[in-house]
C-alpha cells in the first residue's frame, strides 16, 4: 500500500456551494483539500500550511484570482495555480497564463477537465 501523503489542494472561491462541491469532488479523487472563502484568508494560511496546488476563482470580492496569483509571485511562493472563472474572456485567459497559471478553466467545470489540470499541475511526484 502506498504510504505517500495525499497532495493538498487549496480551493479558493467566495461561493460556499462551489467550495463544498469542489471539496467533495477532490476528496473523492483522493486529494486532501482545504477551502477558503477569499484570497486574503488563503494567503494568511500559507504561514502554517502550504498546498501542492491552488484552484483559484477569478471573480471574488476581496481580491481577484489574478491579485492572489500576483501576491504569490511577489512572495516567491511557487505554487501551481489553476484559475477558474464564470467569465471566460480570451484576454484574461492570456494574462493569467502569462502570469504563470498552469490552467485557466471556465465554469461550469467538467470533472475530468479539472482533475486532468490538477494532475498536470502536480507533475509526477505530487506530494514530494
């Protein structure tokens, strides 16, 4: 039996129903999950626990996903970031990917698409 720790995925979304749904989905795929209602809350959590990947809503009231992505970059936190948005715009997609997002996915999310994006972001040894 594999004793490696499960990868920790942070889900940052201001909508509680989305946080709950994504948390259930990711746990079903054997990920450990922490959920956050906003960017500031997530960034504060990095002082005590670092996820292997971040699923980050773009449109949030306290900070946009791109604001959080920039804060991670400025803090030299090299975390894989997957941006999810209900407002899919080609220019925004290009900016987020140019800023280092590993994926940019439009809501409603397809389960297979999200899991594939997370697996690609984590690489071959995700919990190392």
